[in-house]
C-alpha cells in the first residue's frame, strides 16, 4: 500500500512539474491554445448528427499541442531543446518528439464560424446560426463554438432538363437508380458524387470524352411552403460534341517488341481476329498474345476492358512496360472512332542471378543461403518463364538452450516452367477478366543433412495452376503433387529416438507422398491508409487417395506404390489475421491460426514434414523451437529427441502485437502469444499429447517485447519473451512468472531471445 502511495505521489509531482515548466516558457504577450469544444443544437431530429459534428469539428483549426498522459511532453521537449545551451539529450528530445507551440494568436474563431456556416449550407441547413466564445486564462486559452441547426431542406423530385439526344436518354435511365431519392437532404457533396457516378457509367457505355463537369444541378426551393426543393440536372452551355457521343474502337494495333530504336522498315504485320500485330523479328507469337487482349474491333470503348487488358498483359511477366493509348480518328455525327495502340516493351530475355539470402523458414530455422538462378522469360515465344535454381543453405536454431546446436545443410536443384495460360490435355481458351491463370510445372531434388542425425534425399514433382481473381484474392491448385523421401542414413542417436517413438518412425518411413493441394488467400492487409486490414488464408492437402484407388483397380498391394510405402492423410489449416491501424505508425496486429491433419488408411501418423509444431520466432515466442506440446507432454530432456517428439496433428494458436515507431527505421513491439499442438491418436511415447475437450486448459501463453529494423523491403527482428503459462506443469502451477530479471538462472531459463527476418505475421 505504501509503495502504491509513493508511486502515485511521484506521478502527481511529475505532472505538476511538467505543467509548471510549460507555463514558465509561454511568452508574456501570448497564451497557449488548448483546444475547442463544439455544442450542437437542433429542434429537429437529425439522423446523421454524429457525421455532421465530425465534419464541423474537422474545420476547427489549428490543432492544439498533443498530450501524453495529460502532459504536454512534445511542447516541453521543444522548449527544453530551444534553450541557449540545451545539451545533447534536450536536442535529441526536441528533434524526435518536439512540437512547435500553438498560441492563441494563431486562432481565428470568426473565420472558423464562417467555414462552419458555409459547410452547413452545403449540407442543406440554410439559415443556421454559429457563434463562439473565447475562454481566456492567465496562460491557457480555449474556444467554445455553438451551432444552432436550422430545419434542413429535403428533396422532393429529381428530373433531367432535356431528352432529345441518346446521351440524355442514357442519363434518364441512370437517374432511375440515383441515390438522390425523395426525402434526401440537400448536399453538394452528394450531388458531386452523383455526377461522378453518371460519368463513370457513361464512360462504360463508350462516352470516351465525357466529363462530369459538363453536368450542373439546379435547385428550386420555392416549390412549396415547406422546406423542400426540386432538383434539375442539365448540361452546361457550350459542351463540345465530342463529349456527348459514344466512341467505337476502329483499329487495334499491337507492337509486341516496341522500341523507339526499332527500324520501321523491317516491321511485319499479322492480322488475327481483327487485331494487327506489328513486329520485325517475332518475339511473341501473335496467336498466343491475342488471347490476352479483351478489346474487340467495332465494339464501344470500355475503360474496364482497357484496364483489364493492361493488367492481363502485365501479368505475363515478359514485359517491362505495357502502354495502351487511344487516338481519336474521324468522327461521324452520332459516333466517334478510336484507334487502340498497345505498345509492349520486353524485359531482358535471359538472366543469371546470384542471391545471397538470410533465410527464416516456417520451421523456424534461420541462416544464410546462396541461390544461383538462371531464367529465360520467353522460352517458346509465348511468355513462358523457365527457371533453374541451384541452392546451398546452412540453417541453425539460434534461440539458445540445448537445441542451439541443431543445424542442417541443404543442397538443391529445382527447375520451374510457368506458362502464362491454362495448359490442359484439351484446349481451353480462358476469359478470366482480371488476370490470366498460369500453369506451373516443377521438378526438383534436395539433399539435407540434419545435424549429424540423418540424411534425407527428396525428389519432388508438381503440376498446377495459380491465378489472382482480383487485387485481393489468390488461388493455387496442384492436382499433381509428388514427393519421394528417402531416409538414406541415420545415426545411432537418431535410431534410439525412433525406437522410443514408433509413431515417429512410421512418419519417417512413409516415403511416398502423392496428392492434391489447394491454397486460397484473401489479402487486404497492405495500404498505409487502410485502418482495418484483413488476411484470410487456407490450405487443403489430401494425399494417397488416388494411389489407393489405383491399387484397388489393379489389384496391387495395399499401402505401397512402386515398392514404396505411401502416405494417406487429409490436412487443412486456416490463417486469420486482422490489423487495426490506430494511425499511420501505430498498429495492433492479431492472428488466429488453426490446423488439423488426419492420418487414415495405411497411415497411423502424418509424415514428419506435414506435422504441426509450436514455439519459436514465428510462433509462441516465449518458448524455444518445437518446445511446446503436444498437449501436456513434457520430455525428459530438451535435447534433440524432444525436437522430433514435440509435434502434432492439430495446432491452435493466437497472437496479438502492438507495433510502434521508436527512432527512424527502429520499430518497437509488445506482444502476447498463446497456443499448443495435439495428437489425433493416443501415443504411449507421448503421454498427455492427445487432443481432448480440455484443450483450452492446455494452452501455452507467453509475452514479450521486440525491436525491429524495418527498411521497408527488409526487416531484422529481435524478440525477447518469457512464459506466462506452461502447459506441462501441474494444473494449479501453470500460471505465474516471477519476472526476476536480475537473476542469471531466471534469465537463462525464462528469458527467450529470438532472431528472425521479417514480421511474425
């Protein structure tokens, strides 16, 4: 109790100290402007009164100096740093946190009243009253604004002032669906929005040169004794003829190898479906390129088709620049004509690149990697991208503890061939409007040596499709996904681990994985001005069913294919993320992840590479890599055996993180993580690991702080965390943490350091 009193007294004295120190810096002929309040009065019920208040409050200028916990810290930092000899600390505080003082001499209440009055008239509150009162003190001044709202004017009818031309008839049709309905309050902003809606609709009907400024609204307020008005929409005078006639596309010319240096004399023209493809040496096959162009000869101009055509051509991956230009040709009386010219500037066809990377994998291993990549961006003159990648990587777990020595060496070779179209055994001419689905074929091999425990050889082959349905939605489906895993060498230590856990041995023995997988992502996280960001990702992976059916049809041995055991399982997960941006620099980021894997048929456990785990830099950061679960299981030691034992068929995890700036590129974070993994089936080697209805009481919980060096395209992350709830302890002892930072033993056992590249979610 005494401690709380002393702390409260300290805070109170600190506030008083700041207040007094601010007052002494304010010049004698000035007072500090500390803000304003707004009082709204109305005899009528206003449905959107909160929006009106917000709009009026937005007109109050200037903004007063900001407060932190009731103190003018930024202003204090400015004053202290502006002294004759401020010193290094005060200079830094002024530069980083200082705010220029806002004195009342900069405030003009009368001008603000006029702005409010004009804004109210723009919203239909004619003859409203505004007033202000200055509350002046010895050193501080505020302003009280008072607004008396009049009865607003409401719309009685909306009509178009003429109907002789085709464009007039189109506008009349559009007005039928206008949001300016009877009873709508007079609003200049709504009228402007309606003109822009009409402009967008008319352009989609081919009115290439139409402009919303051609239209004008006229209001008649003398129609009744009530506060009502009639609204008339008409054209301004002297609108050009080209602005009120629709346009057709007369010619479509495509330049697949456009360059200002290209010799026009060697150009050749090929016509396909009304489109002219003009190039010298054939760079891109016209019959394939034509499929990306949505424009059609003699169709009306369409801004949507123009935009989507540019998107589709850009998505091929072969072109550096895509430029669609329209040229106006001779007009008729009722129609205009456009020539569409599509200029395509190719990227360099072949490239070799060496990439030195810092890798932070989903399995929480980190380390350097060297990739050598050869790429051909137009292999068969159809935009096909062929990549050949050779890889060397060294990865290690650097979080500390007994697992800190666990490392791996990887060597790999992978070939990818991406067709910017659908490749199927029967011809398919797609017309996806936003982007073109791509076909990807992959073939690769990888050698992995894991810390002297075992050597693993993997061969993989995939065939599938991926595409963007729109800016936010991504799909990928691989109907053929093959993996052959060969455990070529094991150490006596690893054999002992497998002997102690038969389920783990079976997960390594299942050497053939053949199935289908599907990925869906809805990503609306990006955007610095988006207040609410959302990401939904889900993956479905099913393996073994096709092989099982083939064995039944052919009478082959159940559970094997070409002499290899194959895995049967269904695995799915959902990743849900929500960002709340308090402002441009402060964000609360949350994530909820859930995943389930169900082994069936000839499989009693998931293949090891398909199992879930918890703990580590991208998971529950207060626990070391793979050190959580399954369930309440606690290994006898935290050595390498535990690394393989602590995985499961089910994973549930939740995270919340508050991100904020510190200095320049240095960002800070405060976070809390919770979750665990469980087994689908009972495993005698892992007691307490099976999923039960009491799962919520088996969650691990941790909290911590983080530092991030964020250079936009590259992030180095350092997180310090400590457990708050440990699931393997007796139930009445799971919560609690002594937080004894001064103790070396506590720091070694309870303070977990994580290093990673990129944000955790």
